[in-house]
C-alpha cells in the first residue's frame, strides 16, 4: 500500500516569519569570532510567539525529515524538470521570496547574495568562490515550488543513521518515525564507516538542491561549500567523523572558509548593481550555461 502523504497546514509549512529568521538563530549559536554576541533584542522582533517560531521550525524539521522523505524529494526535484530560464531571470525568480513581514531588512535575495559574493571578492579569493557566494542560496527557490520552510532551510544532518546530540534541538528527533527503526539508529546506520559524505543522504533542503544544480559548473571546493554549508554539526561541532573519508577531511577547510561569508556579510547597505553588473555578467558567462534548469 502506498504511503499516505500528510497535508500540512499553513503554520506547519511556514512557522518562520521569514527564511532569514533561521539564519539569525544560527548567528545566535555561532556569533562572529571577536565580536560580542548579540542579545536577543538585537535580532528580529516579532509579536508572539516570537523566537519560539525557530523552535517550532526545528520540531517540524526533525519530525518529518525522514530517510524516505529525503529519497522522495531527490526523486522529484533532481530531475530538474520544473522550470528552465536564463541565469539572470533565475535571480528575479528567487527575489519572489522577499517577505514583507521581515522587520529588519528590505533587501531582496539577490542583494543578500551579492553581499556574500562581494565580501569574498574583497578578500581576494578565486573567482569561482565569488560565484559560489552568488549562487549559494539559489536552492531556496524550493519554497516557490510549494515546499515547506523546514524542507528548504535549517541545519542539515545525515538521515539513515543515529542522530548526533550536537544537532540543534536533538530532543525533537524522538518524534521522527526513523527514531523507531533500529536499522537507522546505529552509529553508521545504512552506511559504512568511512564511506564518505558523498554516499550519505542528508536532510533535504536548499544545500543539496543547489549542489546538484551546480555540480557540473564549479570546482570541487565550491561544490562542498554549496552542499554542506548548513551541516553545522560537522563543520562547527566536529560530529559524524566516522562517516568521513580522507577527501571529506581535506575539503572541510573549504566549507569552514566559506561559512563566515555566509553568516556575517549581511549589511543594511545594498550593493550598487550598476557598478557591479559588468563584472558579474562576465563571471556568470565564464562558468555557467545561458539557462538554469530547476
């Protein structure tokens, strides 16, 4: 008998007032080195339930991100048969995610990506890394295909094996059906020790989606940045070492290099596109095809 798919309420699909609320919660956990941690009052101020929306987000994420759910989403979205459009139109498409309920910024998604890529560029990193910064959140278009927020953003983690208690709000994994599947609750689960992250299914979201979108166009270092930039239990907490192979260990430094640009480059001052357009048009033309498939 085929599985019955749950219909989600609006609250279950979108507990966060904005996708950026998740990123602010990450900043609370991992404040910028050398800078005093922000108080809760410094972050977005919403009416009730306020910051509890992040906790609710992770309750849903940890409850419904099962091994079978991940395989189903991969089968659906990695065919890339939903849309095809020119690269610059794709940024306009992403900009539909601007949320009027966000009290802290009126910058669109493209401007946020430009801030990341410009910070990378200013520090003299290779142009492929600048492009990685520009593209790293393109996978958030999943929301525009009707996916719930908790299946688009959030800290990622392996499915099909035991959960680490270093994943944010680990207590909610007890609600996940996989928690009661013994084959998924050993240290390595359905995997083998040292199998390599490329052989591990991660919780579904924008990281895996944009990696698959870009995997033929960027060097391996950039692809690791895309695929694992939300895998905080690995690159910040040092967990899941038993799944890594030697290649993962070599690539970790690149994910860690990228992470500060992802978290700490936001500014209320928008980039001046007229001054940057020529550079980015040449950069995109160098690495990417004329159209992107979604």
